[in-house]
C-alpha cells in the first residue's frame, strides 16, 4: 500500500518527541517525518521573525508535501502554505487557530496577560514553566493525567529549548494574526481539534473551518489541546483517510 509522507511540526515548548505516542499508529499507513521549530532538536538556535521561520520551513518541503502542524507549529504551517502553495499540497492543522491572542474583534483567544505571565515565568524557570504549560494545555482532557505522564517521560527527558527560543515563540503567539490570509490558502485542509481545548478554543477552529476554502473540521470528544495524545489511533486513522482519499490517489 502507498504510504504518503507526512511532515509533522510540533508546537511551543515541546519538541518533536511529543509525537512519539502516536507514531506507532501512524506508521501503519503513513511515512511520518519529524520537523523542528527553530532552536529545537536539530534546528540551530537563530533569532528570526515568524515570517523568516515560515519561509525557512517552506524551503525544506518538496513540491506537493503534506504538512501537519500542531498549535504554534500549525500557525507556521498556515503561513508556509500561503507563502509556498506549490510546496504545501495538503495541510493538517492540529489544535490550531489563525490568531492565538485576543483582539478587539477576536474574543475566542487568549488574553495578552497570559502570554506576559508565561514570558515572566520562562525567564525565571523555563522547565517549571513548561511543566505548568502542559498542565494548562491538558485541562479538560479526559486523559489528562496519562498524557501528562507521557509528556514527562518522552519530552522532559530530552534537552529543552533555550529561554531565548521560548520567549521568541511567545512573541510570535502574541503578535501573529493570520486571519487575512486564510481565504487565500486553497489546498485541501484537515482540522483536528479537541472538544475542550483550553488554549485554542473550538469556536476559533470553527471560524477557521468556515474560512479555509477546502477545510474539514474533525472534533475529538473529551480531548483538550493535544488530540493526538488523547486518541493516537483515531488521530492516525483520520489522517490516513484524508491522505488516502480517492482524489489524492
């Protein structure tokens, strides 16, 4: 059976190891490739803007790639799809909305004070702040305790990104608003979102599903910000069905 290649891009604070629990299910029908945000894993630490990071990501993709981004990685994936439509043939967005921080016309997001609080905490104790972030991200998840243990086992045993890298990511989350470009992204898109996501509200994901021209939204009941950790098997099956659809055969 054909095994489509899938580029997986993690989110803020948690490197590529966050995908580990769902890889066994994914490799049954897919060929996943793990990518790193700047300053994580194999990517050298380099201070750059959000746009520069999205351009660098797009330049690593072969034409027609399937790009799957989670959270902050989803924002970068959206921007890369807009910048390089020939390189991103299909888009999968997990726990992603086009704007993380609240605006006057965008209430379904996080207050700027939350980001300021995290920035202050990261500067004081990055590891403790990341542990707190995991707890916040899992609020409302029916499997929160198990997910927290799994992240502690797989993610927090690896080297953590630097404080500067973490602060840059928080700046991107505060400043980036991609609502104006969403309607111009015409590749097929699959949105996978937790029903109880406390960071990227489901209402904002529904907005994204309405405004992305070829988007389908699939909501994971009982999941919070990481539906791929709540139900790895369903996550892999849903992506496999998307990539093996007749129109992509």
